[in-house]
């Protein structure tokens, strides 16, 4: 007699452009052809908010439409309703507030839950939010974080059920042109990503390296301020903010030879993983979690202190002036990222939910 299908319900606020959204979609699409899984995705945004990432048709997507405005008052009720109606074996939430909601709703319906933190935990400084998070997470069966350093930020009791699962890295086979004179960065145009700092750094490099350009992919609330800064520094023909990478992130990353990450905090940055996986030479700020887990300083990339303009200039200048070092770093990085292949990461997720369901 065949075992029944595992029915897994994932929950997330939106399917707009973002790292957590991309990780979840990649995993779901990987699992979509499995005959032993029945996959559901509960999205709290409205259905008319077009998804940025394409989902396999085998995944059943439900929109609550309750993530924005006054409709948030119905979030707990609608989450409980859909968990009850679907009756999954386990629910898996992504992103902080949605995790809190999912853990509580699943507990009410008596369905085991897993919550997945997608950012560094220290960004939650508010006493009320931090305690509400820990209270809600106590109802979950497992907590998933991306790095060992994120795990130890929880209390001892929560650490006991916290598993470390990195982001999957799936990249196409691409030949990087290490002669390229383009530096690329990618992420939301917000203070977190430090693109204001990157513009300052590049303005210092551009004087001695006029052939080099900087392209920053992404959108966000800081666009106007960043554009104004570029204009003020007279770099409109050297620094570009083209928005979302509509032709695909790998296509755009492969046009560069250096990737720069200047974030002030991160969970585990997808763009950095993918840049390394492609074989770009990377420079990254050593924020509390993320880059240090990925980069061996001076072996397959450079780590520099957060908000340190001088250190960033020095690291980028070294790579700009040394094509052979760009190639050496890039090839080592690409080899290292094989450990994060989606087959390996997906298997860790499967082991986690099977432990929750009592199958060792």
C-alpha cells in the first residue's frame, strides 16, 4: 500500500521581488514535480498584485488579500480558516510577522508549524515585538534560520528546536568575462543595503579608473535620494540604477567581473550567494550574519568592516587592478557554492519536516 502524499502548506506575505520570496519559490518549484508531495502556498497579498517570480502550476496558490490596510484585522481569522480547510500535515511560514501569525494560527488549529527567519535577528530591537516573536515561536515545532550566528541569538529554549538551513544556490553554467570593467550590486534600494556608501566609494575609485562603471539593480524607497547623490557627484554616466533585472539576475550579474555588497545587516544575502556561484569576485561588508558564513577573507573574496569607506575603496581597488585575482577569487567562490546546491538544501528541509511529523 502506497503512503499518502505529504500535504505541506507554506505561508508568506507577498510574492513581490525579494530574497525570501525567491528562496521559497525556488524550493517550491524544485519540489513541484514530486509525486509524494501536495504543495499549497498561502499568500496574504491581493491576487491582483502580480507575482514577481513564476510558480509551477502544480503548486496551489491561495490569496487572502488581507496583508494591506484595515484588512489586516482579518489576518489571523483567514489564516486559521485556510489551515483548517486545507488540513496540511505541517505549515511552514516565511518572514517575521507572517511567522508569528502562522505559528499562532497553526497552534489554534492543532497543526504543527515550522517558522523560517529570513533576516538577522538583531534587527528586532522593539521589546514588545521581540517578546511577541519568541512567545509565538514557542508554539512552533521547529525554527529555521540561515546561519549558526543567527541561531545563538535566540533564547536557550528556542535554540533547542532551531535548525540551520542555508539558502539554496542554483546558477546557470556561465563563463564570466574577468576583463569586464563593470562592478555590480543588487538589492532593495534601502538604507539596509548601504548603496549610499557604495556610491561614495565608487566616486573615489572613478577618478583613477575612468573605464569602470557601477550598476545597482533593484527598487526601493531610497531611489530618489540615490539618484540625487549620483547627479551631485557628476557620475550619471558611470553609475546606473536600471531597476529590476527583467531579463534575469544571472544575465545581468554575468556582465560584471566584481560584485559588491555593502549591507549594514543581512540574513544570508541571496545576491551574494548567486554572484559567488556564478564565479564573480566579491567584496562584502562583514555584517553580523551572512557574508562571513560565505566568504573566506582574502581567499575567495574580501570582507571589510561595515560602513568603512576606506576599507571598501582598498578592497575594490585591489580587484580592479588585478584581473588574475578577480579570476582566482571567482573560481574559488564558484566551487565553494556547490555545497549550497538546491538538492542538498531541499533535502535538509525535508528532513526537518519529517522530524516534526515523527519520521526519522
